[in-house]
C-alpha cells in the first residue's frame, strides 16, 4: 500500500505516493529524476549513493524513502545553490571546485558521494588534518585509486571556505 | 536489491508502538536507523510482514545521568555516542567503541538500541556493554524489565528480547576511580565489522594491584562473551607486561571461534589473544593515569 510522503529535496518540496519498500536512492533517481546520486554496491559500503539527509551524510541505498518523510535532502544537483554567496546563479560549491582544481576524480562515479561526505566533514570540522579527512571519507570508495587527489581537493575546499568566512 | 513488500507503520508514541508490537508479534520488525535491518531485508534474509518505524519517536534519543548511572535512549546514534561530552568524561569506553563502527554515514544513522537488538556476532557494542556490566531496559505493554548485559545475548542474532518487546534504554555505570577502559578492534577491511573486538575495564586497588577486571569479546564466537579466564588470571595481581600477555592467551578459552572467508577459527583465536593484550595494556595505562 502506497504511503504519502513529503520530502524537501534541494530546496524544493515534493509530495509523492511511494511504496514503503522504495529506497531513498531509487526515489531520488527514478521518481524525481535526480540521477547525480549514483548506485554502487547497494550494500552500504561504497558510499556512491551518499546524500545529505537533514544535513548529515547518509547512504541513500540504506534509507527508505518513507524514512525521509518530513526531511530535507541535498543531492549533488542542489549543492552549488547552497554554497554561501552562490544563490541560484550557478557556480560550484567550494568542495566541487576543489575536486575540479585538484583533479579529485578520474571516472567520476564515486564523486557525488565523496563531495557530499566532504561537505559534512567541513561543516563539523572546518580545518581537518589529512588523517581526519581520510577517516571521514572511510565510507567512500574510489576504484580509480584517486584518494591522494581527493584529499587535496578537500584541503583546497577547507582553505577556500575558511577564507570566505573571514 | 529491493526489500520484499511489507506493511509500514509509523507510530507517534512509544505506547502506540508497543500496542502494534503486541498485535503483530514476531511478524513485525522494529525499524530505527535501519542499518542492521534494511541490509538484511535487501538481501531478503529478512522479510517481515510489518515494519514499525520508530526512527522519529520523540524522547528516545538522549544521554543523561540518572540515579548514579548514565542512561542512553535506544535511538541514540553512534555519532551521538561518539561525540557525547558526558560519555567522553564519565564513560569513554562507549565513545571509543562507537567511533570504531562502520563509517561516518553508518554512524549518522545507526542506533545503539538497533545494533544491540540485532546482536550481530561481529557488532562492536556487545563487547563494551558486557565489559561495562550494562543494563538493558526492555519495554512492552506489560511494563518494563531490566536485563543485565551478561544475560542479554543468547546466540547469533538472538537476544533475550521477546516478541512484543522493544529495547528502550541502556544504562551504564560511570567510570570508577583508578579505572581504565579500552576497546581494541581488528576490522574486516571491506565491511568494517569486527573480526575481533575486545573491551577491557580494569580497576586498580590502592596498592596498585588489579582489583577487578571485566573483558568483553565480540567477533570471535557466535555471540559476544565475557572472557572469564582472562579476568580470573588478572584479579589480585600486580600488572606487568608479562601478566597481561599471559592472561590474554585465555581470550578464546571455552569458545568455538567462527570461521569464514575473512578469518579462520585459528586466526580468530590468535587475534583474540593479541587484541585482548592490547586492550588490557591500554586499559591499565589509563587506570594508572597515563595517556594511552
């Protein structure tokens, strides 16, 4: 039996009727058409499906859409608009810019998840050490072995965001 | 990987939850953060007819001092435990354990109550809950009862909780004077689950001898257990590296270790001794007021 849910995704409210067993990642991709959230392992290990649920990084393959009822979701599509000073005029979030500038990706499959996990990290800890970045990203796997550049991308974003606050 | 269909309930209160559980009995599963239950449902290892979502019940996520103990609500997440100022000061073993679970995303969603009720043989909390002699509060329409940690774990994925009961709270004692505790874990590198996880809590007497020792071990057997032989070998003795290493050799005594593609039974037995020694060393150093 379908259940009514209301979820605010990237600042826009969606009222949907969903099957209770629908996973949040399928809701985002198949119902809302937001395919920037990737499906990797489907077993809560790889982190490709990471989104922010009420500001916290979660693996959307291990959350039911009904569990997000009444919540706020940020996906990679909505991140730039939430960056300070960006508004709706586009541009990149500082973490996205870091991945661009520091070549933090090769194939790009893990990138949306990496970026959203990094966003939560920098919110909790604006100046993380390399060890702290590695620990924060332990739940996001990159099969291109691009970790070093990813660390540099996050450090770039940390610097840029702390400058913006000064 | 999509779960089998189920009927979904979102009760507004604990009372309503308990009535639903009473009505549906063992056909119902309680969903909190979903990080134990949903993986099982996606693999179709579990296909409950009713899912009762308590994830957003009010007043079940808290960490507070109560009658000389620390009471923790079942819906408290691993991330909340990891960063709780109260626990870091009064019962640092729990934050140390929570920090070893999964990854950031898992710790953001997974809950203490859900993890304990699931009783995964490779879960982290059972070791610490046992070493702390914690109490687990189970609620049902008939009222609440207290289960001590030693009795709580029955077998692989099986606890003392009865159909119709919900784990509502965990109570742990604050760290006593001259006491040190530590959790040391060998991670399965892909999943992060414990191949071996050892929680030790040691109290020194005024003369520097070990007054009391509690050691909980997870990952090794089908359920977490207290390493009674290790504890016995320590009690009343003056701590030395040799004593700790000798005691640690009894870590898997009386236990038939699990064997799987990640670790053979022999390897688990060996690692149980290694990680028990490490946990004891760290706990002793902390009890002596050293940084460890």
